[in-house]
C-alpha cells in the first residue's frame, strides 16, 4: 500500500508538470477570470464563470466572455458604482440576446445582481465561513438556500443551486471555492478565512472517470459521496493541499489525452499508465 501511494504521488506530480502550465489554460474557464487583475474584478468574474462552466469548452468560454463584456474592463467597479435598479436595467438591455444552454439572460442578470447584494457590506467571503459547530458543507448549503429564496425559480437557477447536504457533488461551487481559496497555480487564493485543506474536488465526468481508473474511488455514481471519496484519497497524498492535482486530473480528460481504455502505445506517455485500471 505504501509503495502504491508513493507511486501515485509521483505519477500525479508528473501529471501536474505536464498540465500545470499556461498553455493548458486555454481550455479552462479560469482563463476568463485571469484576464482581470483587481481582486474584486476577479471575484466577480469567477462568480460568473464558475457557474456557467458546463458543456463544450469553446462555446462555454464564449458565453462567459459575452456575459462579462457589458461590465467593461473593471466589472466590480462598474457594478458597485450603479444602483441595483440601474445595473439591472443596463444589464438586461446589454444581455438581452445572451443565452447559454440552461441559462437565459434574466438568469444571468439575477446572478450578477446577487453578487452585488452579497458583496455589499463586508464581502462575499463571509457568507461561506462556517459558524461555530458548522461544517463547510453546512455553510455552503446555507448560502445556496439563501440564493434560492432570492433568485427567480427558473431552470437555470435551479441548475446552479444544488444542495451539498442533499448529496449533490456541486461541481461548479467546488470549482469556484477552489479558485477563491487555494493559493497555488492556477487558482486565485483571494480568500484567507477558509482552509485549502478542507476543499472538496470539483467532480466532473473527466475527474470521475480518471479517478476510477486510478482507484481513487470505487463508486460509480458521480455524486457528493464520490467527490468526498476522491478528495480523501488525494488528501492522503497531500493533507494541506489535496486539490493541487485537480487541474491536471481534469485536463487529462478535457484535452482528450486519456482515451478511456488502457492501450499501448497510446497510453505509454502517461505518467500514470502503470497505475491505471482502465479495462480491468
């Protein structure tokens, strides 16, 4: 077991060396966030980008950039400088033709205004800090129910607000929190009140598939329990920063470098080939 753990750690570090570099950002929604410099601008851009991060990569990135375009080069300042009514009016006009799969223009406008409401008077981060005796998931669930009560009950809104306490993996929320909390590349590390060690992996189909191949999980359903199981396995490799492997694991699938069947020589260049159980 110790030998396999060490081999897995070395394989994942080699995978990080392959993907943890700027060239891999082109296929990731965080690229739209890193276009900004100001922390407030990055937070707002991340709030939008993470929750639109589903579907095919190229059109998804286009939808994110079109969503942020009306807010200009300083989106946080743009939004803070306007009253809620003026921002709502201006955004509704600028985004009237915007749509991304399950999300419509009214969904997006409401989502941007939710950031304005939550950020006012103390910042967005405070809403995610667990109260005494609360887990991080309880705090996230509380935030989600608060948003459910204030946002329109459209399909896009419901899709955006799964509840971790109901067993949802909450992939887009976990990605947003990874961006905001984790200080290592490519993440932003803007929030300091939450512990990177307590983050849970953003579980998408790529991470679920590769994690099963590597024995990080035995579950077949991509739900909250699978995300917890994978995170715990990664935590055994690095207790302080378990999600440092997430970007590489996901991009192994996103970029099509993992064929899904363990075959040689196609898989020979993968640093995890000797640990992979695909096809077993």
